[in-house]
C-alpha cells in the first residue's frame, strides 16, 4: 500500500477535542496545522480545577497532551491565531490566518477538523438571579476559578454557604434553549462536592428539577456527593435571589416537601446553558459545514463526525460534551481524516 | 440585565405621538380617579393630545379572570374596544397593567389566529364595528420613559430626595416580549423617579406581588394576602421608604387599601402612601393637588406633602 503523505489537515481549536484530533492525524504521519485563538492550548479544560467522575486534575491530562503534541513534528501549533477567511480550491481549502500583531499567513489544506468548543449562555438573561448585579452570583466556569484559588490558598475569603442552580437557561423554551445541556448535572455535583471537600465548614445546596446521571460511574458519583459529602439536594427551581444582610437570600420551592423555602447563602453558582461559540457558525459557513438551529455543528447522515465535504468536527462545538467524550470525538474525527488521506493516496497510485 | 428581550424606548416609539387614545380603566376610575386625571394633566404639559371615547368598556380582563365568560366571548369585547380606537387611527395607551396585559394577550391571539379574529368580528359586526388589528397597545409608563428628558425639563417641584420605592406590577413584567425592561430586574421606574429629584429605594421585596390578584377581593385574605403584604411593607419600612409608586390601579388598591388591616392585625404602623407614578410626575410638574385626587387614598400623603412643602392654600392648589 502506498500513501501520499503530502496531505495536510487543519484543526481549528486546541481544546481537548482538537488536541486529540491533531495528535492522531500527526501520529499517522500527516502534517497538521493546529490553530488556536487563545495564547495557550487547552480550551475550556484549562479553566477546570477537577474533572468528573474520578476527581482527577485535568492539568495532568492537558500537560501530557501538550508534551505529546510538542514532540510530534508533523503538528504545527499556531496559538493566538484566528481564521480570517477560507475558500475552496478543488479538493483543497485555501485558508487565510491572522496571527498576533496583524501578521497573516496563507495555508492550503486537504481536510478540516472544527473543534471550536462551547461557552456558557449569558446568565444575566435571568434578571431574577442577579448575575451581573450581585458580585457573588457566578456562572459555573467562574466558580471553577474560585475552586482553584481556594485550593491554592491564593484566596482566603470563603463562603459559609453556597447555592448551586441547575438548568439556568437549559430546558427553558422561553429563553430559547429547550435542550438539556447534558454536562451540568455532573459538573454541579462535582463543584458542590469539591466545595464541601475544600471548605468542610461550608454548606452546599443544589437546586434541581431532576438530575440526569447517565454515564459510566455517573450515578454513583452523584450519590456519593449527596451521601458522603453531604451536599443538600433540593428539588425545585429558585424563584429569586435577593440581597439580605450583606448575603444573598434564595427564595425557592421545595417541591418534595411542597413548601416555599428561603435559604441564606454567600454565593450562588449558576449552571448556565452550554451554547456554541458565536464564531462557530461563521467558520461553518466558510468551510461549507452545517449548523443546527442553535449554531452547533450538525453531522451528515450516518456519519457522526462529518459536517461537510472534507470537513469534520469534534467536541462541544457539536454539542456539550464531557472531557472523555471530547477526546473520543477528536480521535474519531482524526480517523476520518486519516482514512480520507490514505484512500486519496491509494487512488493516486 | 436581560438585554435580548428588552426593547429600547426609541425603538418602541420611533416618534413621540402627537395624539394618543387613553384607555380608561374600571379599577382606576372607581378607586383612584386621580390617576387618569394626572395623566391628562401631565400629557397636556408635555404637549400630547389625549383622545378618549365614552363607548369604550371594560378591557374584559375581569371577565376572564373571574371565569365569568369564555375567552371567545371576551375576545369580542377586546375587538370592539380596539375597533373604537382604530376608527380614530390612533395607538392605544393603557394605564393599568391588567388592561395592558389582557389587550395585548387577546390582540395577539387574534393576530395569530385569523379564525378567532373572524369570530370576534362576527359578534361586533352586529353593532357596526370591525377590528383589523392595526392599533398598537402600549402602557402609559412606557411613554413616560421615552420622554424622560422632557419630563426632567418640566420639573418645577423637585422631590428633594424624597425616599420613593417602586412597585412595578407582575402583569407588566410578566409579559414575555417587547417590554421596556428586564422583567427579572427592572429599573426604568427608578430612572424616572431619579429625574424627578427623588431618592429611589431598592427594598428587598420590591418585586413581590401587590396581593390584589391573589385574592384581596375574594376569600382567604387573612391566610394569603395579609402575611404576604406584611412581608412586603416590613421590608419597605426597614429600607426607610416614604412613598411607594405603582403603574396599575389594581396594585394601588392592593397596596393602599389593605394597609390599615395590616396595622390592626400585626400591630405595626407602616403609613406608606401609594400613588401612581403619573400622579408623582404631576406633583413634580406642579399640577394642583385638587387635580391629582389624593383624597381617594386610604393612606394619606400628609407627611410626604409636608416634606415637599406643599400644603393646602399653597399656589399649588390654584
């Protein structure tokens, strides 16, 4: 078998999914441009203090991947770089890149993997929760940064009580996000459990509609948070967050008890809906890829990681996904690219 | 703030109307006639012509909420009222959250379901009316916000830091789309009160319901409404509120009329007068007291007027 190793791939986004994709394509012997708009690789995972369901520090995983990428000479990492434009030229894409300091570079590639990740919905659309009004109302990624600070000791002011709200945006048709964001049940359990672990004196409440723990070791994970870390799960959606005595008063209903309740806390953490990054749609248009009504990338029929001709995708730009799933998808997209390149090489002979 | 669903006042009113149709409110006329009068006086000062019509009836919201009639029948009432406005080629301005909510809701239903509109038109055709659906439905307070700068320029009796608390009313804020502010955390009334020279007070239970619709007039007042209102007034009192404003006569009834009962039951004096925001603008514009109709209030404004230096016999009363 002969293969044409002159094929090149472009991977957009160096989060977990993009890194995994680039690594697999590069390891197969093909050149890869790994383009990342931020100055460092790692994406959202960079912001995480801990992963579920095994309480692992994702830093070790990231460092391992970054080392492997740096040792793979087929991969050219281009951080601080964005895609300015792209056009189709036969079976290739001609892509204009913009680097820091307005430097530009043009590259030609034979396949593209989009791995642009996700972001959180702006939680201020719920005025009643006071995000953007009260400083101690955070979204879950901002809270992850607090966990890092409490763990390292760089922040000493700690809350006596924290309330976590799930489904903030997700499953709310009136806000335009009728879907379940899938990862929030698990990361909220993780964050509440870590709060109890790092700050044993601090109380943690999770307000939920129901919890969805479908995954290997997931149900056990949530149960352990409730049973051994003593996080108080309250079934009911909070109605309001009000300032009270320098703290925050959460007004909610406990639907299991059938009573309205009030809980005074020092911090509220909102598990905002996972939404696609705004640039994903623009990138999809440049490369002839498909997006759905929310702006997530959409797969072609029967192929879960293809979104256009010679365009593949992986990770949370397709839909919210946990760390292990993002890696799996990155590897799957890479397999598609490698198969395409191998086949093209054989046909050329 | 919820920016996505909020409409800028300039977008809601690209141009300030020369004339508006002012939609009478049953509760307003019966309980606090001073509100309608204050709106007329303030509009006169701002140069906006008010048109009304004696044939306009109740908004039909009461028929619906009391389950007295099927919505199909109250649709005809709405269609008839709006048909009267359309004949005058004007937009409709409500000063009651109930009128605003029901007219908007029912007009929306007729807009989205032409067969319902036809049904309503079949009923009102017997009286010679026809509703097309072209009159836009606004709340008077939205116009106040649009004219905030003009209002600021016309103030002759600044409120001198009077501690004013706002009550918005659920039936305005609960509208899902096309309202002026974030229903979860509104602030536009506070801005209006600010330009009148008042100090706005963000009391804890600011967005708690007035209690009117949860049964003031019906049963279980003691178990439902009074504990609820006690909580609201307690937090307003603790925040040092001297005056409370509403933008709905129903809210005004709930908050004003019930106060003596709260005092009797809980043995605690609140003495927080409640008036419409239009009456407060009228006060700041120097409209004579007699035209603002504060006599209708259960909780008297004596303390407020004294603080502002307005009394009987003042030039204000001429």
